[in-house]
C-alpha cells in the first residue's frame, strides 16, 4: 500500500486574528502556524497502517512551518516528505490544492490518500471529496478507525448520536480522517533531531482546474454585541462577578 | 564461598559502562570520613544513629577477638598477648561485647516495638538473621572467655566474663568442654555470617565506604548527560547503567530513610525510592531475565511518580543516586513515545512554542504592559541584570502580579535590568528531568543563543527551576553564566542599602523552601533574611531547609494528572503549616508554589486561616522622591 498524507499548516487559534488590509482575508504575517489537528490524526492513521501492514507513507505539507512538521512526520515514520510551495500569506484553499494533491497521488502511485476531515480554513471538509472526485476514487469522511482488510480496508465512520458505521472499501480510496485509531504518538526531541537531516522534497502548485464560481467579498471578525460583558482575567474578581450575576438573575442563591 | 556468592556482582560491575569517579581523592576521603566516622547523616535519626554507631564501633573492637580466634588455631602460637591481648584489649573486648548486645537490644526495640514506617518493604529476615548471628557471635565470645576463666585463666581484665564464669561455676559445667563448644560456635557463626553477607543487605559493611567514596561530586543541580557512547538516550537494561549506578544497588541498606521523605510515596503513588533500588538490585542478582527493566522490573507509573525533589538522595547515608536512574529510565520511555497525555501536551507545546502552556511567544512579555514603566529589551541594549522570567511567571495570571511586583522592586532599587521578550524559551529544567533530553537540548541551545546576543553582567531568575537549569545544566553546553535567584538579588540590594524597605509590624509567617532553590542550590538564607527585613516573624515548619517537603510539581509532575494520588503533597504541606498554629501567611519563592499551594488551600477549604504570598509581595519599598515609580506610563511592545 502506498499512502499519501496531507498536512496543512493553519493559524494558531491562540493568536490574535486581525483582518488584512483589503478586508478579504486574515493578516497572516504576525500569526503562528501549527499543524491542523485532524491532519495530525491522518498522519497517525497512515503510520499505524504502515506498522500494521507494511505500507509506504509519503507526507505532503503545505504552509508556513511545513519543513518543521515534515521532520516530525519523518521522525514518526513517514518514508518520504514533500513541501508543497504555495504563495506566502495566502489561505490554503482546498479548491486550490486538490489538483496538486491528486497529481502527487498519481505520481507516487498512491492507492490511499489520507487527510484531516476538515481544518479551520476548510470547515466544510471539502478537500477529501475534491481529491476523490479529481481521481475518481471512492471517498469516506469522518473516519475514526481504519484497518487493513485483505486487499482493501475496513473503515469506521462516525455518525450522529454515537452511531458508527463500518465499510469494507476497495483501494484506491480517499479518506477524511476525524480521529486516528490511536491518539497521535509523541515523538522525542532526540528523534526529531535525527530526523532534521531527512531530505525534504519540493513540489509546486498545479493549476486548480476548477472554474472560479464565487469570490470572497468581505471577511468579518466576530463583533462584541451588547449582551456580553468582559469580566476581565483576575480569577477572584471574575468568580465574585459571576456569583453576583447568577444571583441577580435568580439562577443561584448565595 | 563468600567470593563465589558475590561473583555475579563482580562480573556485572566489571562489564558495566565506565564513569569517571576517581578524581579528587582527598575530597572523596573527607566525605567518607564524615559519613562513616562521624555518622553525619545517620545521626539525623538519633536512636537509629546511636545504635548503629554502637554496633559499628563494637564490631571493630570485637574484630580483635575474631583475629585471635582464627589466628590462634591456624597458626599455633599466634597471640595478641604481646600487644595487650590479655590486658587492655581483653578489657575492651569485654566492655564492647556488652555494648554490642545493648546496641542489638536497641535495634530490636526500634524494629519490633517502635516499628518505623520506613522499614515497610525492607527484608525482615535479613534484619532478624543478623540479630541472631550477632548475639551468637558475641554470646559465644563471652562464654568462651568465661569458660577459660573458670578453667583458671586470669579474669582481672574481663569483669563481665568473670561474672559469667561465676555463674558457670555455680551451674557446674566442665570448663574445658564449654570453652571448646563456645569457640566452635563463635567461629562457626562468624563463618556463617561471612558466607551470608553477599546475598544480604549487610553487603553494605563492605560497600558503603566505596559507594560514598565514589559519590557524584558534580553540582547537585546538573542532571547527568547522556554518555556519548550510549546508543539510545535512555536505559532499558540494568547492564546499561554505569558501574557506580550498579554499585548503588548493591550498597542499599534498606534503612528506608529515602522512603520516609519521598513526597510521591507519601502521596500514595507507587514509588518508594527504597523499593526502586531493591527491586533493581534483586533483578541484578537474579541475572538476565525476560522481564524488561522499564515497564517490567520498574513500572512506568513508578517512574512518572517522581518529582525529582532530591530528598531521597539528600537523606541516603550511603550516597545512593536515585534520580539519575529514574531520569535515564524516563529517557527510554520518552524516546519510545510512552508518555501520559498531559505530558505529551506539555512537551508538544514546548516543542512547538517554547512554553508548556501553548501560548504564543509574542504574548510572553505581555505582563509588562500593565507596569508603570518600560522594561528594557536586553537584546537591543546592554543591561546590568538580565532577567530570565520563566513560563509561569510570564504567562500564568496568578503569578504575573508577582512578576510585576518583582519588576517594581528592581525599579525602586534602581537596578538596570532587561528581559529577552519573545526570545525566551522554557529553561528546560523539568523537560530534562522528565527524560526529554533532545527537547531539553533544543530549548537550552535556543536560550543560550538568545542570551549570547545580549550584553549583561548577571542573570536573575524568578523560577528556581530556571535558576537550576541556567546555572548547572547549561554548563553541559559550555555556557557558564553567573545566575542568581531574585531572592538573592533583593537580599543583596537591601544589604547594600539600595532597596529601602518600609518594614511593617507583620505577623507570624512560615516559609516553604523550594526544592530547586534550597536543596539543589543552597538558597536557604536569602529568603529568610528578606522575610525578616520586611518585618515578619518567621516560624519554620518541622520539615525545612534541606529537609523541605516538595510541593509535588517538579520533574514534570505539574504536567501530569493526579490519578492515584491519595493526598497531594501540597495539601500535606499546608497541613504541616496549619499545625504550627497562628500563622498568617504561607510564604513561597517559586511561581509554581504560588499555583500549587493556592490550589491546595482552596481544596482544603482553609482560605480563611492561611494565605499564600510570594516573598516579593511582603516587600514594600519606602516611598521616596528619588525612587517613586515614574508616573508616565510608556506603552511597550
């Protein structure tokens, strides 16, 4: 099995988001970037499959800090790592990268593409279906367990109300991973240091192939409405204020 | 036979990795002399210390009897009579034989009547066997002498034996036969003892002195680096421990002093420093087995329970080094990715952002915004004091106020100081002790590079953990900084008259010695001087200074869950403070302590009785026109 994993770098949500000058994007210059959590699970699922049935794993990373994350992927067991060059300070749009992911999958003779089910910049989870459509491969999103099953896979997908459904899937396929079968492992500093010598391949972005059907007109940060009150960050005062507010609204008695 | 019984140990030590412990012979000998000659650590427990000293001295005196016993029969004509064997030596033997029996009596009283908890888990049979053997050896010695006196020998130097001879005479036993029986009983018991020693904790009679001699003379705060020729960062086999680490295992006396002071053991966690050593010792004695060392002989839960407070090593009378073993085995776990979710989160955050909280670096110096004056960026202008603030003091809202208080005190004293802003990283002290050597190296190198860009005279830290790393661990990279804790700098400023305090008529307070300030770096007095200078009366807890009891946060414990904890060490400590009576404040000098003890007081519901204050919060500068903080607020960052 040849597995391709997609690793997207997204803005650190602990940072302060500010709009870019044109009001159509986030000012990315002062933000820290981190690996999309779902993609981390996709990587772990790939490594678990490799350990379970001897696959080769190719990791493709996109965005600021890609090299660091690729070293981590190599330390965890990825066989080949590739940094996809994108425009600086541009949002990673699933529409834009899907064609390149599909092309890379073909070039690497991949028979399984794994990516996170969504990211903060793809909350509708479009990457996996896009790639599936471009490759004309079957696709399942929201997986929480992937096991090798003969020549194919046994894939468990999470649905509402705690219902889980299990598919038998033939390869090739594309999966949007929600959680890996096991939590992503810790990779030690000494292994990271060793992996820092891993050669990182380069790939350039291919034209997306999708017709542009809509454009972003305006991006708005959440505005503070009149119904909220900032209680500050002093724990003792906050606790007192909370108790007072709850008491004043008849929700608690002192 | 004794040698044959010890052969496993000899070959284990001979094949163990090397470690340099042969330097500074005089300093090493001096340590042996105070540890054994003066029983320095032994006497911290008076009864145990005195009884051990009695048995110890008596053993040496009575050894002359052993020489006589063997000498006289192996070499006919051999006698100590020429040097006083029948006179003063005989008198000493007579006296010390009785003293030895008194010593054994005290030991019996301690072990079977007082029954201190520290003996829990120690071998009961080892103790019982030695009592029987000593009584046999000494008893037979006395009776042999008595029988000789009964047979006509001079008893004037042996009053006790003479008295016994009287008894024997009254019973009417034959002198010659009794003497013969007692002689062989004596010799037989000694030989039995000799054969028995290598398989028992009484090996320490031979190994305590070498183990103390070969003790670690490096600064207490420097965790041992990974040896260059070791393949993996950690240790997963006993044979991978160097010979001194293995000698430690063989030297353990099972006295349990380490267990009695261990915060993890007191908390009900599955760690006893004593059993850690004896479990590994038994595995070493048993030879190669299928059971792995890490996760087999020693469980993972045992290894993660340690706070690295160093109380066990401070207490051990034979200088056993528990921590290097724990850290080396943790290194193996970390290298294999076997870490708890809490620790994984913290280590991942540290890898990614340089702090355990997962906060952006750019927010590290945000606490300075609410100061009434700007803080210098040490990266862009020279400063006298480079302040290494640390994670908790920078990011934790409960500690930021103290951080600002320290800044105000420095400002009031006219200290020219600056910080590293977003270039500072976690010092790596607890990362290293959690076994993450690779990440520690990355963090340390990053800090050393950042500090190297600055012009300064001294480094001050808020956190004792950072103090320890910068002062001791960073030497591993050739970085020798002059580093001091803020309590030391403030005490110095008061001494020099630069910081003028307005002392209050303060009440009674107690002070908690942080492990990494006190036990590790000897910072016991400056905090106490500051408390007194501020106008408070200090009432120390029973466990203070070197014997301070850890809050439970060190060595990466603060990043892990409290699962399995019966009583948190911090709550145990607050109870100790409450037992002092009328104490107003529980004074601390470590950001983690503020967090830990505030939580403990809340958990115990005693916020009305005791409040946690950092030393900086006690200090109020005397307002003067010169030192009043400038009113003009300058916005920085």
